[in-house]
């Protein structure tokens, strides 16, 4: 029986020479017209498939030199450290400091992404926020999403727009707090706003209006408990300790 490396050598030589190759080039190198023959041999090699060109290019995992976004270009084909276009778009949206608009992500990935972003959003793998008819795609994790939206607001507003800057700062600071601190901070900012403050803060922070009101009441009535995150009785019920049957 011939050594495995001898059987794969034509493919290895092809990858070494071209870095990224097509199915037809691999079939030619192996002297076959059958796709399945190539797939069987390719399955024994650690490889990537391009996310562009409908996955029509292949490369070995040891070959790419990915950029800071995990993207690599070879022979006009685009590859990603994350594999498929779906996984790549999801990872980049989650890692982005300020989320992405579809056009921004298309510029980065060099392929259309609107359908992919729509699919990810429908599957609840990323979040989509409609801001004046332009969707901003962010992470699903609530804290991360708030950080991205705050950063986007900061980027989008001019330096002399103090109101917009103030809102961005509120959201960013809020995202750094624990549950009790968030409620109390929302209540404090509501007090500063005066009439209608509960509604305004609920909208800015994505909270229930009653949560803001509760934080405000706790501050006004002096019901703050310094070392407790949740109020008494909050959280999961305590599990009862089972006694062995006699």
C-alpha cells in the first residue's frame, strides 16, 4: 500500500504552487474527472473553503496569513479564519466596537452581505436596530450591544452636539454597571431629567419604564442597600436540601 503522503503529493504540490486552487485544478493534478475522488483526498487535509466565489476555491489551513479581521485574499478569492460567510459576518459584528451597517461590512468583506445579515438577525445570532431607515447590526449580548450603540452614537454625532454626546455617555457608563447599580443610575438620571424622565431614560437604555421608576423611588426614599445586587427574594429560589429517607 502506498504511503498517504505519496497519494496526496500532487495536491500538496498544487497548493504550494498556487496557494488557492479550484476543483478543476485539483482534478487535473490527480488525473481524475470525479469530484468525489478529490473530496475524499481533500477530507484528509486541514483546509479552508473560500467564502467568495460560492466556495469555489480551496486552501490549506497552514497557508493563509490573515489580517486583523481574519480575512485573506488569494487569486481573487476571499477566505476567512471563521470559515463560511455566515460565521464570518456574525463574528465581525460581535467583535466590532460600534457595530456595522451592511455597506460597511460589504466594504470589509468585498461581497454582498445583506441576505446574510438578514438571516443572522432572524436566527437571533445578531441584533438589528432600525435607526432612521438604516439598520445597525450589533451583538445579541445586551451589554455588548449597548456598548456598540453608544460608540456608534459618539461616532455619528458632531463634537458640538452636547445632548447627543450626553446620551452616548449615559449608555456607555450604564453598560459597565451591575444590575442594582444600573437601576439606581437610571433612577438618578431620571431625577435630573425631571417630568417625563422615567420614559426618556427607559427609551435611551432599553429598560422597562417601571424599572427606572423603581430605581428613582429607592433613591428618593433612601431604600438603597449597599451590598445587595437584587432586592430580597430576587434570583432563583433556594434549593431545598433533601433528607435521606429513613
